[in-house]
C-alpha cells in the first residue's frame, strides 16, 4: 500500500480508537496515581496500592510510547519507525500488557455474573491495542 494512503489510514484509526482511549486511559491512570500518592491508605492496603500504581504507570508508559511512535511515524514515515530506539517500544509493550489486563478484568467480571457496568472499562485502554498492532506491523513490513 502506498505510504500516503497508509498514513491517512493510520490517522483515521488513531482518531477513532486512539484519541478516546488516550483521554479515558490517561484520566483513569492519572486518577490511580493520584489515589496512590494522596489517598491510597484510606481505601487500599499496601499490596493493592502498589498493584494499582504499577498498573497505572504501565498504562501511562503505553500511552506515552504510543504518542511518541505515532508522531515519529506520521512525521517521518516507516523508515524512521524502524530506526526508533527501544524506549518507546518498551513503553508500548507495557501499555499493551496493561490493556490486556483490562480485557482480562472485564472478561472475569462478565463471566462471573457481575454487573455489565464493567464493559465501560473497555474504553480505557484496549482500543489502543488496534493502533499498537498497526504500528508494530508497520515496523515489520519491508519496503518493496
């Protein structure tokens, strides 16, 4: 597929899936970090607070990695995406793991007969899985 068409497709994908997930996921992760820093001891014990903090930080790393790699791709193309260092890719992998944790949590709540309200969490990070997979595919595709 031609590079300009591929970029337009990625822009549409990022606007449709990435932006809402960025706002929702960033808000929830920021709230979790706030709870850990200022109000964790009133609601959570130490293990729960550390788990919440690590999950939130992994999500924030994923969001930052996605934004970084998206800007690199949209400004300089596939070749620059391949030359990008490991740091944003590691952040993206951490974010993918955090988003898969959200999917697991929603699946557990749905299968255990809990409330359907847990489905709202699917907007917090999992839509970025589509954009992340696209970036990984773009990095791996050889230019012919």
